[in-house]
């Protein structure tokens, strides 16, 4: 392959690694909290017996999802993450999360046993 056909991966003149620059992708609009029906699940399967609370059916863009996950983690005093649009909070905090979501204007249902 001739040198001119290969893309520049690193260049000190442009300020570093050019392959990892983020593109300006517009965020899709989020639905209003009143239009959501959020399901709260408790799950421990595949987690070595550790229980997590799953917050499903959120139709939010990435920025709003992160903001909500941070608020829920702080309210529960627990860690958590976001995977495939589902917020996972460590521990069984379904009642507390339902209260917080209700105060924020979301409708929620506790699902599972």
C-alpha cells in the first residue's frame, strides 16, 4: 500500500491521536418525564449472587440518561452503570428509585419478585 493511501493515526503537528476525535453528533430529543412508563426490576442472575436494580424503558438521549443515572445513584447511596440504555443500580432499591422517579415526574412500575 503506498504511503499516501494510509490514514494518519498519530501526528504531533495536529495535537495527538486523530483516530479518536469525537464528531459533533446532535443528541436526539428525549421524551418528557410524563410520557414515560419506567419498569423497575430486581436481578441477580449472572452477577455472582449480587442483586442489582434495573431501570428499563427509558427513552432518553445519552446526556439525559447519564444525568438521571447519577441522580438515582446519589439518592440510593450506591454505585451503578448504564448498559444498553438500561440503568443498573447496585442493590435492591426499587422502592426508593420509584419515589425519586415519581418526584421527577416519571411513572414507574415495580416488576419481578
